[in-house]
C-alpha cells in the first residue's frame, strides 16, 4: 500500500479561490517523490496539508495508514518536516536545536544523546555541534534542519523547496544526505520543487498546474511523452517563420516571443532544411533532448514560470 495516499483532495481559501481540485496520488514506501509546479500550482497547499499545518477540507489523506483528519497527532509521529523558511533557533547551538526538538517528541537521556551524536556526525557537523546556528552558512543550517527532521526516525520526510537559497555545492551536500537517509533508514522522501534537475533526481514526479495533478510518472517516462527532440529557433520575425515552415516543410511550430519551438524525432537531421526554408528569418538553431520543462509546456500549453503567487 502507498505510504502516502491522497484521494480526491480539494481545498478552498477565502474568497472561494480553489487551491486544490480533486488531487489524487500515491507515494510508495522508500520513494523519492517530487511535487513539481510553479507558484500558484497548488503544491505548497498540498504540502501544508500533508505536514498537518492545515486540515483537509474535502477528500482524504492517509500517511502510513493513518487518517490525517481523524489522527493528526499520530501522523505527526510518523513524519519529519523541513520547511522552506528556516525553523531553527539561531541563538541556540546545533545540538541544542536537536535536543529541544527531541524533547517535544518525548525523547530523553542516553537514547536522545546517541541519536543526536549519530545525526550530527552524518551531516558533518559533529565538530561544530556546540556552536550557535547563527554562525552557520545557509547550507550548514539546512543540514541541521534535515538532522532535526530525522531525529525521531520518521517514516516520511516532507521537504518544501529544499534547495531554495543554496549554492550548487550545498545542494549537492543536501542530496547526498537524502540518499543516505533512504539507504540507511528506508525513509520516504516527498518534496515540493520548481527546479527541474531536483525533480529529475526523484523516482517519480507529480506535475501540478492550477491545483491539479496533470501527470505523474518517472522523469524518463514523462519526457518520453514528447516523442522526440526539441528544436528551438531564434528569429527576428517568429510569426513569419512559423508560416514559412508550414508552407515549405509542412511543419507545425509554435512561436513564443522571439523563439520558435517544434518537437520532432531526430530533429538534428531537420536543421539544414529549416535554415534553407527561411535563411533570412533564422538567427540561431538549437536541438536538445526533452526536459521536464518541455513536458510541462506540452501538458499545460504554457511555459514554466514562477511569476504567480
């Protein structure tokens, strides 16, 4: 059975704004599962419900077999949560942050100390356990956040935009920690993200748009839906280029700003014909394999942007 099971979940905010519309999905034990979508897609609302910050309004949510509406306290004992905004007390040391979190969950004595020592060593902060978190970099603080979330040995680790504000090296460190947590403790990871490469590192991805799950599959299976390569052509007159490609080559392409885009198997073989059909309209041509951003465009008809709140 899925360790996270969401069935026909809907949620409205004040003003009758529908944030989620009959969302259904299942996350298997031990998976790394991404909720991928731009701002306004509903992924943050879904995260808040899964982390028990807000109750479900319509539909059902079960985590590790426990109903979120009927057993919210029991659910909290099965999950660890890393929020996008830091939840550490910067005036406390790394060890003190973990200790106080453990006390909230009834952990005491030698068992708590041993677990703290183990996790601080795993996040490479054992030698700085007694330093105030205020002295730490963003990447180091995120490592403390992950250690804190894993302290209670959760079945599911929920992470909201885990790489936000981190440099590439810190992002790499975070993902190494997550891989180790999956291998050593079998924890299931469910995260929200708007970063394509982050979603690519997950076992499965649920693509969200306007409060709905528009697709859910492995990253490779989602990209196979494109059915070939992606060609992008920069043009001074994209609308004229679209017409020329249709008239001379029978190709249906779409213009977006100065970019003309088309999808084709073995698209690199088509480059000479495209340039010959409209040499005065083509500034540059690029051919690439499909990305999850291309998948989002195909599924929704719009570009993946974060301009909506």
